[in-house]
């Protein structure tokens, strides 16, 4: 892989560092645009501020924002980072708690909520809500209190949160050992021909776009990833499926489904916000655009979560209803499919 990056927080946690090496095929591109392509939530203003402070280096020399990055250039940038205490400001954000006891809680996260603070998202996260509602949550290795696993900002659904060190260790081990159970429901583009199947392919960063993950089918890069899918309902141009995760890689379902030609409906990062299947009729385009408005995010919901209780040893399984935006979008496609059946 030609492009590599390294992100770390310095000891006083005031700065965030990134390092990239431009690929051999890199056309000359302004460094501010180059960095915006590779750093999530990095605004042009944030990058310009870094340039003014002398915090952008190319091949060891500070550069201005209009420097043109070329193939082989080593680009480093340092952003001022709020102190850690600020990142963990307690915020009175309501939580949809599905289950709670002395060891853990299960929450149903709404779409649009970021799970933990990070660059560009310093407030309004699930962690900010958790530290407000619960004291003394255990820290994991990334210092994210209570967090055992995570789901994407625009994915809705179930997460388990540890309330004790014992629960954190026990639950984290289950996710590592693949003994936890996670099932998602997704609406994808195209008619998924097989009633069920398995997608295998290592997942790693996309060297051409650091905001995306990609599949490395020969395992030459990335980490092992396995997704089992099953068709729930067919609507012609889109298909409703369930996906069971054997591994938990970043964007796993989104990347694996795109890899087999079935990008998630309205998944902007992976091209699903375009009309990928269907006709060229104006009425059809209008129908799809209306469906996008109803569901203004990727069509993915973490519906079922199962794990062994860290104290009692009982296997617990939780299930949620699909959120309203997904239900309404599915109903719209169901109606379209019935109306256009031959």
C-alpha cells in the first residue's frame, strides 16, 4: 500500500498527528485538498489554521496550504486537540436503554449519533451521554468509558456498554472470540440472487480514499472479515437482507455488500446515494429521490445483539424494531414493487 497514515494523541493530548505518503499515481494536488480527502471531519478552515501555525510539513519542511502534493511526498499535519477532559464533558442527552443491571446496559442508538468523541465530533456523542448518566464507567484501552464495540454514526441499533471492569474484560473477550451474536438489517441496491450466502475478504483502508474501507480479496492487506447474509424480501431494484457478523471490521457490511455488487441504499460514502439499479423514467427517479428523503442515511440497523452475561453466564439476546425512517422507506419500496409486478 502506497499511502499510510499514523494517528496518535501526544502525551498532553493537546494535538492530533497524521502522516501520509502520497501514492505513485498521485496527481499534483493542493495540500489542503489532499488532507481533506484523507482525514474525516477535517474542514478546510481547520487545515488552513494548521498551515498558518506551521503545523503542515511535506518531506520535513513546513508548507503553506497551497503547496501541491506530488507522488512520493511525505505529508504530516498536526491539529490542536481539545484536552481530554473536554472530550468527556458529561451531557444530558437522553438514552434509549433497552436493558440495565449492575454490570452492563444495552442501548438502542439513534442514527446520527456518533458513538465516541473524536476529531470534529467533540460533543453530542453516546460517550458524552453515558458519562453524564453513569459514574465510574470502566475505561478500555482507547480510554472510551464503557465502550465494548461501536457502530457507525448513521447506523442505528443496539450496543452493549460495560459498567464494571469485570464486565468490560469479559464482554471484550467475547467480541474478540467471535462468540457474541450480531445481526443487522439492511436495504441494498439490486436483486440479491442467492437466498443466502457468505462474503469473505480482508478489509482495510482504501489507499485512494482514506475515508473508505475496501476489500483485499487475496488477504494481502487488511484484516480478516466474514459476513453471512440472508434475503428477507425482494423489491425488484432493491433487496431487504439480514447480515450476521462473524467479525467486526470498520464499515464491514457496507464494504462487503458493495464488493458483491449490492451497495447499501443511500450509503453516501460508498456511492449508494446514486440510482444504481432501475429505469431511466423520470417518475422512477422522483420515486427514488423521495425514498432518499425518507431515509437520509445508509439503510442499516443493528437489530439483534446476543452475548453471555459476564456474571451469571446466561446467554442474553436483545432485539429491536426497525426505526421509523427504515420502516417507511421499506414500505415505499414494497408498494412500488407490488404496483409494478408484471
